[in-house]
């Protein structure tokens, strides 16, 4: 028996989930070695390598044959995708509403004659479609939309020719949100009514704020502090989520909540409290209290989630 070839096959099969290897590795290695007899090969052929890679991608995207700890990380990616795409859908709704208000209230600017405006509208519309597909459980459709979003991001960045650190950081955020859709397990079915209701309720507030664009007699709409709205929405969402036993006992959800909390609050604090000259901006005391409370809640979720995760076994696996 060619021990070097067997070693190469086993190293190739490490791409597969541990549970799948535990169940099928010996059979696969035996089959591969029998097929290699008489061909004089000393390494896995390209076709077999591609087939193993395709199988590994399919199993990992579907969340199959994962250990309980691997399932928890998969669930964390899924929960993170839901929450981040919800935020992107919020921003898309506000941006498209503001564009519609611009067309309605400022027709002399002729914004629809500009190609970049149509590209802007398409970009944000894709985020709403991606979120809707994810909530409805159409995972393949959501991933397809994510491919278009990534293509737009890369295409616009390349065409602009601006590869400064600021631009790359700006495009990294939506790119990560889109890539998370590929970590969502196949067959995921969130509670449609809950996630659609949250989107519609929050979008009404943001749309009302955006539709006042360019209308002096509607200037009262701009009294809505969007930054405070995001803080309160995040606070309410975290409290409600932690009140649900299934979320409170899930390390995946706790870790996802902690990541979202840290992402938005730390970024918001840096942008609002610190200027480039190192001078702190004046902010309402209530905003400071809410930020500190949210940070404490996020840290608590991270600590509890990691403790729960470490208690899960890493070797046992589930087939589906």
C-alpha cells in the first residue's frame, strides 16, 4: 500500500467536518486507494480534490456533521447575519426614502438622470431583498443576492481607483455582512412574523425622518435623533431577546448579541465622543448612560456566552 498517497488523502479529507470524517473517512480512503491502483499516481488527482472541496463546502454551509460547539458557532454566525442584515435593511429603507423625497421635493436637481444614483438605489434595494430572503428562509436566494452585492462593492471600488485605508474600511463592513450569508445553515427558518414586524416598525421611524429631506415645513422630523434611536432600538432589542429563554440559553445568540453591541456602540462612541484633535464632543448625559449600560450588557453576554460555549463538547457530532 502506498502510505504516502494514503497520508495525502487523509490530509485532504481534513477539509471535511470532523463528524463526517469520523463516520466515512476509512471508507473514502479505501475507495480512493483502490481507484488509484494501477494508475501510478502519487497524489490525489485534481478531480478528486475538487470533489472533496465541494463536499466540504456543502456540508459546512449546511451545518451538517458538526460538533455541539461547532453548531454553536454556526448558530452565532446565523444570528449575527440576521441582526446585521436587519440593520442594513433599515439603512436601505432610509436611504431609498430619502432618494424618493429628493425626487419629489427637489425635481429641478434631476437626480434620476445620473447613473450613479440608479446604482445607489440598486445597491440598497439588494440589501432589502437579501434580508427578506433570509427571513423567509430562502437561503440560496439570499446567497445569490449577496454575490451581486459583493460584485457591486468590488466593482465600484476598483472603478473609483481609491484604495486608501478609509475607503477599504468603509467597504469592509458591508462585505462582511454579505459574506455572513454564506455561513447561514441551509434550511434555517427564523420567526418570520417577529423579524418582519421589527423591520417594518423601525423602518417607519427612519422613513419618516428621511422623507422630510428638503421640506422646511417638515423640519420637525429632523428633530428625531437617529443616533439615539439606534441606541434605544438596540437596548430594547437586547432586553427583549434576553427575556426569551431560547435566546438566553443559546451561546450562539449571546455571542452574536455581544458582537453587534460592541460593533455599534464602540463605533458610535468613537465617532461622537472623540474628534481627530482629541477633543470630546458635548453629548447628552442620557446618551452616555445608555452607552455604558449597553457596553456592560454586551460584555455580560460575551462572558456568559463563552462560558456556555466552553462547556459544550468538541468531539461528539450531529448528522444534520
